[in-house]
């Protein structure tokens, strides 16, 4: 609990797919040498340790890397909208040396599943708060002599958001259940809801 760790994987914006990896790990006498770049690493400015994914002999692997090691450089990203408080950074690795025991035994695919689940859980929580704030505003803001929450277009927007939020919560819970049971959650973690929302459009009071 005395060291902050992060996960450095994405090399293309919004892509967690293993197929996008270009960071390379090469076997050397005392372990491995890592070279590559990771974009938008959450807590990249703050963490002391990162689990870094890289291709070793063409296969994806993960390595525990000290971010104070020679060859590691960080560039803070102040434009990370919504994530400014968590020290998002770009991490560059230039022939960074790690010991043989730094190679993680878990598969990269399982790490990606966990990352997708964590990202989805955070996004779902943020969306719930956004909906709560929007509902409060709709009840307080008046137009044409009445709260805008009584206007059907606003009710539609609130109902759509509520349905998408509930569907997202179910998808997150399903992915978490699969992972907890030792099963793959790759498909579940990548899904998003396209649910129809007509049934709630006339019942905004059940949402707000």
C-alpha cells in the first residue's frame, strides 16, 4: 500500500486490443529490455510502478516496471477531459531494463478483461451522477413558465439516459460475474447497450 501502481497498455487512442501492441520486449542476459510508447496512462504521472504490456518474440506479455528506472520518461497530458485529477500521462520506454522475474505470469488477455471492466465500472458511476445532476437541473430550470422536466423532449432524453445507464450496469455486473467465476469476459466487457427506450419516455418521474 506504499507504492502506487498503474497499467500501461494502450498505444492507440481508446484501443485496448492486444493486436495494436507495438512495444517490444527483448530477452537480454539478466532479463528483458523494453522499448515503446504508451498513451494516456491513468496515474502515469503519479505511479511508481507500472504493469507494461509488450511483444516478446511476437507474443503479448506483461512486465512489472519501475517508473523511476533509467530510460523511462513521462509526459503529463493536461487535456485528458474528465481525468485531469488522476495524473494521466504518456509513458516512453527506451531500452528499459527489467529483471527476469518482472515478467507477469497472468495472460495479457485477462489483464485487458480486467481493464475493460474497471473502465466500464468507473464510466457507469460517472454516468449515474451525471444523470442525477441533469434531473435536478431539469426540475429547477423553468422555461415557458414551468420546469423543463415537464417538457416531452427533455423527458425523452432523461428516459434514454436512464435506460442506457441501467443496461450498462447490468453489462458491468455480468462481466464481473464471469471474471469472478474464472471465465473469459472479453465479449461481455466489450459490449454496449443499444436498448430501445420507448417504454420509459412517458414515465420520467420513475427516473428522476
